[in-house]
């Protein structure tokens, strides 16, 4: 894409084209009984970009701020006074990746109207009185009238985190592109040395690189291939029968300023299994090598299935890898 100005810095995003073929739809899996895989994965989140910002929608004001210091800034999301990353925010980011790598349906909202991207698969529609067919993302994360089978807890800090007020270029609504999904690259944030409040810039309260959080990924009645699809969206791949981090998904806001890249690391996997003697369920807890082998099986099963759109996956995986290139400072 041509920049508005010849001297404009390269924009830190890329597009994954929407495939021409229709999504592979499947029947709805209900919640009335346990089947296949139900459980949770405890995950560690480590911030890989220079900063992570999850907006609260509120401001903080310092009336005593001197010249050249931030006086008003956007605050980080808090729950009961403690910073955290809402589970819904993580779910939305991971779902966006799943939609892309599984060739799921596409919809977007403009104001109060919902419009479909031209030539893209129509949004799934769920009806209770019919045998609905849903795309992979809607089967996993839900759609109107149907509760999904994958969700995240709120993510709390793992240890003490020192917040920082960071100056960034103003953020504007991106231009819409037909027949493609937009993602932001993992480039290097360029700090702005001048801390003077000025037009076309804002201040945000952010957490710095290497900050750590913990989160629980919970799932119900998934096949191994479906769990593998979610694992792919967490940035994992398989190489020589070993799980590896292939890229860093992005969470929160200020992605155009190259914020938000994180690494997910599995800590513990818990599966619920039927206990005939106790007439109930008992947890099967997997850790370290045993957990890694199971996750590799899920990733490989996904690759063998029709859930993973290999061309979209390969493009996204390559483009989301960390790049040793600067992120734009100014308006674009």
C-alpha cells in the first residue's frame, strides 16, 4: 500500500487474504453432557514487545504536572483496583487468529450497522429449532444464541509490575479493506523523548517488556483437532515432534504503535475424565513432558484435519514473527 506521503514510515500491519472457498462448517456440539476433551490449561503470559496496554476507557489527571510532563493519560484496565487483562480481550484476540487460520466466517461492525466484507463468507446464523451448521470459529467461541466452548479467565499479574506512562502517536480508525483480515506486525517501538503534551499524541499507562501474567484457558467438549486449532492461535507450532513458539499474538490496544506482543507458555493441563467408581468426574493433571506430548498430539491432529487452512496459517505465522525493524512514531 502506498503511504500518504513519500517520506512516511512503513505501516506496521499486513493483510491475510480471505480464501475464495467456503468455510468447512460442522454441526453444533451442545453442553448437555461431557464428551471428548473438557478441561483447562494454565498459561503464563510474558510481554514480548516494549509495552502492553489494555485500556479501561478512563483517564487519569495530574493537576500538578509540570512543564514537559504528562498531565492526562489513558489508564490500564483494573478489576477491584488490580491491573488485569480481561478474559474477553484475550478471547477476542485469539478468536481473530482462529478465524483467519481456519477460514471461518467474516463480519465487521460499522457504527450501528453490521456489514459483510464483499465476497467473504456470510456470518453464521444459529437457530435452536434447526440443525445449525457453524464455521470452526463460531463452533469454538460461540455466536448469537449459542454459547461457545472456549473461554479465558481474567489474567492477573504474576509478581510486581511497575507501570509506566508512555507517549505515543494518536490512534485513528484504520481504513477498511475488502477480502482481507488485518494484523499488526511485531516491530520495535520507538520511544518519544519529548514528553510535552501536544496535538496528535497521547499518553497511555502501560506495562513494560517481560511483565508476566497468569491466565486459565477453559474448554468444553473439544476434539483434539479443535484444541490443536486453539493452540495454533496461541502462537504454537510443531517442529520435529516438539512444541515451539512460532509467533507472538497481540493483545490489548495501541497495536499500530507495536504494543501488545505476548508469548503464551503452558504450565499445567487438567482434563476431566469420567470416574465410574465415584459416579462423577476426576481431573487428570498433566505437566511438563507429559503435557507437551499431549499438546503436540493436538497440534498434529489439527494439521491432519480440515480445520487448519495451511496457506493462511503459513502467511500469518511468518508475518507475526518478531522483526528487527522500527515502528512508526508519527501519524499514518
